[in-house]
């Protein structure tokens, strides 16, 4: 009766390093110190990594695949047999004996892990509750000695009434009529006009992929692609003289493209994250609406687009579409178009941005030519003889980042935290900041790629128009940097000596000359702002009795008005 109960031997994970080399006995020796180590007086360590047996790995992968297939079958059967009841509360389905044998802690971890696997299409950042639970599961796994908590599928624990969207809760259930596309000859002409007059300056699409999809008739079966095609036709119609692009019964030139645009549903279903086609609609539609009487609606679409980007995770550097580098690049292009449009809208409307620089860590678009890497954007090198239109766009983005920084510093509702902690007065901070911004603009203009430097005689039409956009926006950026100091009726003594008015007036004259040179190429710029700057320069000069010629100054203003009247048609 007093006989000791023999305790089962607790087997250690493996033999010591020395024994594993000599096939020794440390796993069974007293104190787990093997006889070989005692005899040779060496440390009995257990640091050597286990060998990975490929046969075991293959078996594990096959078993996992079979398990996943089994769970998918069970889930499908559960959905088919599911019955809801309002009189009784939902309960968990029966679990296997192996599940009930687990500890309460493991069961809870499994349930939490299942919550995390609900939707891997959506992005959840570091501050999210999802990530908080992931970290807790990881900690639980480390404390139990098993490393990171494995991903365990227990979909049987999900309560369908809480995790599935009922049909009656779908946002939009109205069926849309089939799209009406342009005639084939007009459609192909509009596609060509789009990639000639829009895409080089606002790159969002991949022409080889798009044209191949249209050639195969996918736009007739995929409404999302069909919407992109209609959006292309809308934008291209503004560069077409074909009367078929006008709205039926309307002779106004301003109706060009509206017959295609009004067919598109701009807000996608919220039950799933947007597809690439749905996401591209936001910048494309914003660009079109900006040229209409509904330009204010463009800012709302930009905000919706950026929120969709946050949902998908495009704003972070690690974003990638697995095994599809072309689509990854298209997401990135559309995202940066929204960023530029957001800064522009915030600056011109005086409203807060939909996102801030601190929340954007995405890579710039790749500086590659579409035709040189049609099959794979990663492996096709850029030919030295082919100039990429993305070189212009990347430099354009960098300029707008400077504009956004200026707008945020001078027009934020709350003072900048940098200024609050600097210990200097507001006017002193603004003067210091405007000098820094001027330096940034000078560095930017000095770094313009050689083929995009202003040269009206030696550039092809596309490069010339891209160059005009860069320089016209550069002059507009100077307006934004110095505008706070030229639009005040009273100024401090420090700013009365600051040459902001002179800088802006010179930029306005340069802009007018640039656009007069390129009028036939349909180049456009901030002419209205230029006229205002020149009028301020004239009125201040008259007030301060400066030596200026009012007739010449008013002549420059009339040049702005004449250019604006020329652009009025389109």
C-alpha cells in the first residue's frame, strides 16, 4: 500500500547536441546529462536545430489541405441547413471530443482566432482591435511554449445572424439596365483619345491589359469593367468633336460625355472591399466631375476613394496583390491620383484633407513604360530609348506634397505642433517656414528630368504638355506658399520687407507666357489665380506709390482673361 506510484518519465524534446552527433543517450540519462558528456567533461547543450524532414512537411501540407476542404464542406452544409429562430437564443454546434478536451484558454483562443479570419481582404492597422487580439494570441502562444498561436479554423463557432449579411440589409438591390456603349468606331476613337490626352498626365490605367479585355468582350459581362470603359468615354469625349458624344437632344458642348457618365453607379456595395475597377472609378469620376457644374461632388468622391484605399491597405508600403504585379501597380497609380486630387481640392476649396502625410507610406508608381513591361512589371527593364510617362507623374506628386505641406502649415484650424514647441512667435515661424518651402521648391525645379525641362522647340507633344503642367503647377505652388503674405491687408514689419508679391507677380507673368505658347496644345494652368496676383500687385503698387506702369499691369490681366475665354468651350 505504501509502494510508491511510479511516475511516468518526462521525455525531453531531444538528445543533446553532442549525443545527436554520436547517437548518445542524453534523453534517458539521469539529469538529462549523457554519459558521453560526463566522460568528456563537456557541456550538455540542446541548441542544435532539428532537421526538417521533407516527407513530414509534405504529409503536413496534404493533411492541412484535406482539413481545409473538409471545413469548407461542413460550412457549405451548415449554410444549406441553417434555420433561424427568434424565440430561442443561438447556440454553438456540437464540438468534437478533442475540442472539449482542450482547456478553456485554448478554446477562447480558437474563438478569437476565428474572428480574425473573417475577412482577410480588408486591411486592419496596428491600432485596430483585430491587431490587438492578434497580439494577445501571439503572447498566449509564447507563454504556453508553443510559439505564435496557430491559425485554427472553427467556423462552427460563428453565429450566422451576427457574421453574415442578410439579403434585406444589402445597401442597393435595384437592378440596373445594361450599359449602352458607343458604336465600335467611336468607342475605339475615344479610347485612343483618352490615352493620348488624359492618361499621360493622370496615369491610372494599363492600356495593353484594358484593350485586351475589351477585345475579348469582357466589358459586356463584367459591369465593373464596363463602368471603367464608360468613364474613359466620358473623359475622352471632352477632346472629341464627334456629335455622337453629345447628350441626346442637347446641343451644348458641355454635355459631351454625360450620356456615358450618367449610366455609372459610383458607390459600390459595402459588403465587400472594392475591386480594382471599382477603386479606379473614384479618381476617374473625380477628374470628369471637376470639369462640370458639379465639381463640388468630386471632392466627396475623392474622400470615398481614400477611405476605400484605407480599407484595402494601399496606403501602406507593404501592400501587394499576390502574383499580380500589374494590378498592384494599378492600385498604386489610382491611389496617388486620389492623393494629388485631395491636396488640390483641399487647397482650392479651403477644406481639410481626407488623409494626412503621416498616414501615407505607399511607394510611388513604378517609373516604367507600359509597353516595355506588358507581361510583368517586375521583370521587364526600362529601355533607354523609351521615355516613361511615369517620370512626369512621380515628379508631379512630389510637387503636390510640398503644396500640401504649405497648406497644412498656414491654414490648419489648430496651430502646427512644430510651431507650438519651437518657442518663437507666429510671424517668425511663418517667415522661417516660407524660406524652407522656397528652398524645397528650388530643389524640386532643379531636379526636373532633362526630357521634361521647358523646351518648346525640342520636345514632342506629350513631353511638351507634361513639361507645361510641371512648370505651370510650380508657379501655382509659389502662389500657395506666398499667398498668406500677399492677401493680408495689414502685415508685420518683417513681412512688409518679404518679396512675396514680387515673387508671385513674376510667376504669374511666366505662367501667362507659357500658356500663350502652348494654347494650341490645350495646355492649361491657374490663370484665375494669376490674374488675382497681378491685380494685387497693381493695387499695392498704386497704394505705396511704387514705380510701375498701370497700363502694362492691366495688359497682363487682360492676357489672362483672353486665355480663359479661349478655354471656355472645353
